[in-house]
C-alpha cells in the first residue's frame, strides 16, 4: 500500500486516463481547470468513472472568483455535494469563506453533513483565508479530513515554511489527523526540495501539457473565452509527467 498520495487534478476523460496510467493514486475531478477549476458535470463524472478505477474526489465550486458565496450558490453547492455523493464520488473538495476572510464554519458544517460518510477536503480557499493556523484548527474540529494548500503563496515552493508548520501540526494527532495536501506549481524539479523540507507525503498537481488540436481548418483571431489562449491548443494531463513524479515518490517514500 502506498505511503503517499499522488492526486492529479483533471478536467477531461483523456486526462483522467493518462493520470491513472502515469501512477496517480487519486483524481480530483473538475471542469475548467484553466480558471482554477469549477464543478464538473454529471456526465463527465460518469464517463471518468467508466474509464478509471482509482478514487475520484469531486471539486464543488460553482464559479470562478472568490469564495464568498450567495445563498443561491450555497444551495447549489449542497445539492451538488448530495448528487455526487449519491453517484459514488469517493470524496468532496469544497471551501467557503466569510467576507472577513475567515472560514465560514456554519456553511462548511452543512457541506460536511451533505457529504455524510465520504471525506471532505477544504480546497485552496485556505490559501486566501486570514489566519491559516487558526483555520487549520477550526477545520479539524468540524471534521474536514484534508486541506489542499500552497502554503498561502503563489506556489508551494514559496509557501514551504507554512506548509512545514501545517504538516507538523497535522502529525501531532494521528487519531484525528487532518492531512495536508501540497499543491500549486509542483513538478519533478521541486518535489524533492518540498518533500524534504516539509515532510509532506501528499501531493497534488495537474501534469498538464499542451496538445495541438486535430482541426485542419483553423480560423484565426477569434476567441471563445479568455483572450491570449489559442482555441487550437488543449491542456491535457501527460502520462509521462505524472509517471516521473510517481516513480520518484515510490523510491523515496515507500
């Protein structure tokens, strides 16, 4: 049994298959990874489930932007947690803050209640909360099982000091442990430094690579969404990138 978690964030069936082939131990399934990820569709979950046999955690995020949600968005989040739980998701990834930048404990409790017996991960909303150590304690008390974080920096290498502190706090209580999952900017070039400095065993990245579109006719200078991104380049998890990290972890942690 693996002593580490290698969670790959994917937003397509192709990426999910490539992640599993590369040695991922778990998927975080979302849509629109290019904007940080939003809730995947029911059909995407079903198709990924048909094609992989590793655990699937589902991101529940109704929109791009901040983590202060309206009453309507909160109802959407609860309904989607319930839907994916009933569909057989292995975990839920969700987060919510107050306008003051603190954990919205009451709504998080309601999300955990909707998840019932499947584990809840608090996502990178943690990285923009006011007091991360206090937030760690609060999330632990209400039953969150894991926190995905960069250490409140733009990437996990810059955030390694806080990551180390959070992992030390996590390791103090094996009975009611809340796992720290390291993410943001992780790759084969920095994972050794991050692992050795922080003591982390749980890692999260997308392993994306640009795949050129198979379109033969390519109408130029038209954007369907974000300007500056080509409509004929698809970001997709690369099996070899995942495999490099997987093999490193097998050698150094197992």
